[in-house]
C-alpha cells in the first residue's frame, strides 16, 4: 500500500520559519534543517 503524507499550511509555515531562524543563526544550517525534515517525512511515508 502506498501512503501520502498530508501537511497542513500551518505546519509548512512552521518549517519555513524554523528554516529562516536556523539560516540566520548560521549560514547553511537552514538548508540542513530542511533536508532533515524532508528525510523524516520520507521515513514516515515509508513506515507509518
């Protein structure tokens, strides 16, 4: 069975805000954070 992760607009906004925060703390850290969120999202879809 194939699953799909549904993410609310509020959750997307939270991720964007966190990414901006981390990027302001250290250049490149926001991108690293976003990649981690995406990797976790893939794991959730693969093994809910």
